[in-house]
């Protein structure tokens, strides 16, 4: 199966992003570079951890409300999944939502995408499957399908919208409005505000899988860009910042050290951190306001009994 590849997945783009992030006074790395093949595997493992309520709760919501979701989505759909991975959630949808004619999985990890898309195509041979390897936060093109479609639905599961700072989230949602187009929509997972203890445990699991996932980003950069990060000299650190309403994930330097990358040198002092991810949590009202500011109206919200998480369907108003 041919995987369409966008320019934004290339080494030049990665190099520019990493140099920009490490050159800031508060060093940062884009969370999208968690997802090489090993990172994608580790994230799948995280999703099955007892502490990580997000995937389990979202699956429960999807299973309990899939008939309602199917009815709302309609017929003759192009279903575009951002950050497709190899999630069980898409199989629930493809099994139950009969109106999908075309499935477009989009992921930054090309090898992982090719494997999962081929599997979907073999299991659902009535679907036209068009995998696109791209950084979905940047412009990309969706190839024209052979099948008839009337609506485009973007699917953005998990809590990934929380990885954007609110202003960036609004800009990102505006881009999705353009992708979905007239009569289009967005089916999205939104993590909700909750007890700090639950959040701290979710991002600091007892087995250390999240720590390995965080550190793997440095290994990914070493392999692709030839840098010399010493993973033994960094540690995972994650906590809920209640004032900002977000979980912050960092890599903390355990010593004074120097990292080299293609002739550039970055000095780290002991205790200095690289900010690798933010995960904002929203109230239902806060997210509704964010969606409206980007060109969406909230059509339907489904939550679990404890209101830990929500699945929402948003309609474009163009």
C-alpha cells in the first residue's frame, strides 16, 4: 500500500524544530517527536496502564454511545484520523459506523502508519484506505478519493488537543475547519479537569513506561540528527500545574553537561529542564468557548459517569 508522504515529516523540518526549541531560554522539544516507531509502541503500552485513565475511559464512552455517534456522523463519509497509530478506537468506529466510504489515517511515523493502514485495509476491504504520512499540525494535502463522499469528518481522539497551548489550539482547530469544509465536522476527545492526584499518577506510572516514552524522544533525535544526548543524564519529571490547568512533562538534566548537534552546542546546568509536553485539561464550558472561537459549534457531548473525559462532535459553521 502506497503511503503519501508530506514534506513536513522530513529531517530538515525536524532539525529546524529541535534547534529552535533548544535555543530558547526555556528549552523545549515538540511533543510530535515522541512518535518514532519505538515511541508509538510505548504510547500504545501507556494506553493500557492502570494509572492512565484516558484511553480506557474514552473507549467506554465510545462503546456505550457508538449508535448515537453513527447516527450523527451520517453517510458517505471521508473519515480522517489525525495521529492514527494502531488504536482500538478506530476499529470500534469502522465496525459500527456504516456511513464511512473512505478512511484517511494520518501519522508522522511513516513505518508505523504503513503497517497499521495495511492491516485496516485487509480487515475492512470495503473501505478505500488512503494513508498520509504527515505532521498534521502543518499544511498537508489529502489525495482525491475514488469513492463518492458527501462529508468530511476529522477524528482527533485521545487528549491530544490538550498538547496545544490554548491560543495554538484555536489556530489548530481553525485549520481543521478548513480540512473538514462545508457540512464537515470533528469528532474529538477532550480530557476534563479533575483531581490533581489522578493526573499526577497518570503521567508518572509505577512501571516507568511514561518515563521511557519521554526519554525515547532524545534517542529519536540522536538517531535522526546525530546529536549526543546521554539518556542516563536526564530524568522524567511530570506534574499538574493547577494554576495553568495543565500537566507539564519535562526532562531534567542530572548534571552540568553539553550536547552537540551538527556543530551547534547546547549547555545544560544541573536541574535544568527541557519542556517536552503540555496537556491542558478543560471544563466543558471552556472547551465550548474555544471551539466556537475557531469556527465550530458543539453538536453533542458524551462523558463517563465521573466526567473524567469527554467525546464531542463539533460542526463547522462556514
